[in-house]
C-alpha cells in the first residue's frame, strides 16, 4: 500500500464535506497537501456534480400534465358509461315489478308452511320406552300429531 | 465546484407537503405549483429506480395524473412525501415487471443532453457529457437501493433520518447502503477515469 493508501480508503467512504474543504478534517488537510489525493477528490466531486445535473432533469410542463389528468378523467367516465348500457326507465320499472312478483311467489308459500309439519303417514311412531322411577304427565296439543310427554322425578317437585 | 447541501432544484419534503395542503385547499395556481415541484421529484425517484429515462417519464406522468385527480380528497395532516414515494415506487416496480421499453433506447444516455456547458465552453460540454455517461453507467450497475440512497443523501443532500422516514427503512440501513454505494461507485470512478495528475511522479 502506498503512503496515500489509507487516505484513499477514507476518501472512498467519506462524505464529500469531509474532503471538499467545507469542514476542517484530517482528511481535508491531507487532500489539501497531497496533489494525488486532491486529484482523486476532484474526480469524485466532479462525478457527483455531473450525476446531479444529469438526474435532475428538465422542468416539467405542469399545466400540460394537469390538462392531461382532467382529460384522462373525462375519458374514464365516458368509458365507464359504455360498460353499463343505458336502460329506459320503463324497462327498469317492468324489471323491478317482475322481481317483486317472483319474490312474492317464493316467500308467501314459505310463510304459510306450519312450523311443525304433520308426521308423514309413512313414518311409523316409535314405541314408548319405560322410564322406571319417573312420573309422567301427558300434555296433548292442538296439533293432533303432537303430544308432549313430561317425565320427572318426585324430588324435582 | 458546487458541493453538497440541499439540491436547489428540489424542494424539501416538508415544502412538498405544504404545497400539497395548499393545492388541496383549492386554486389552480397552487395545484400547478405542486405539480411543477412534485413531478421533478417523482421523475428523479423513478429514474434512479429504473435507470431508464423514457420509463421514468412514463411513471412520472402516471403518478402525477393520480396526484392531480386525488389531491382534493387528500386528508389534512397526512404525510404527502412518503405517500408520493410509495406510489412512485409501486408504479416503477409495475413498469419493471411489465418489462418497460426497449432497454437500449432512452436509458441514462438520454440524460446527457441535459448536462450543460460550464461557461459555454464546447470542450467542457463534451467533458461533462462524457463524464455523465461514464458515471451514469457506473450508477446503473449499483443495486436499486444503493442507487436510491446515494441519490437522496449524496446528491440531494437529505439526512439519513429523512431518507429513512421517506422510504420506510431504518436510518442505520440507509447509512449502510450509502457507504456501500460510495465505495462501489467511487472505486470504479477512480479506476476507470484516468487523470493526468495521477501520472505525475
């Protein structure tokens, strides 16, 4: 490694302020005193400046962009309308009425259905099971197919 | 030679937020000022990420149209710059995923026309363009995160903390990426850009 090797290592990693002379550091003092390192520092700073200018880019036409954005919005609205073809009000009314009728045809029979359907004649009643040590209360209901059987122990009273 | 500090061509992040607030509150002039400032920032972010001038222009237009159309509903108190950054980054990522334009057209080289002549000397114009081409090619070889951090800190003059808030990573990660970017870029610059003074005994 040359005498400047250590300084070049620092030059490669340092913030530009540290070797540009903006602040007084050991590195900036060395760069001031060493023509080789000064040349390297100049190259690094020149490269930064060239990049800064190149990347900055030109001014932007703000008014043109705003106009384009408004046009894009208008085009999108127009495209959105095309996706949903316009339907005459009369057709909408007829479709709505038909929907209500269809719903009524489905819902009303459901509402009329009793909660407990009578037992089908094909279903045979299960035989009663003896419940030893239990008392029994038989409670008939209005539905002749339904009878409530309440088993209870003496101690529950 | 101009060195460091804030890049005067670019507003700070807080200034962008103030412009966004004014544009939201109404007024064509306020909106135009916001677009004028934000578009250059967005273009630069996209360019550094994509390393392609024409793609960066496309992304800038896409993002700015979105900004213009949503600024009226922009919630007060929200941080504008980080939102703008995320929108730009996502748009740039989409563009990369779609393949972008032909990579050999409109890359960093397209920027060279923008490098001005210092003092109007034609020989310096050539030197400036040649240099920008060389450094641009070297920059393109860095990973996107290193390019991004290098631009934000080294060229635009933001602090590591500001960059961390902007791009949503830790300040220590910003500093780490910056050191790697400096080392990679400067080593190559010093190796590939011969200097007459270097040959002095």
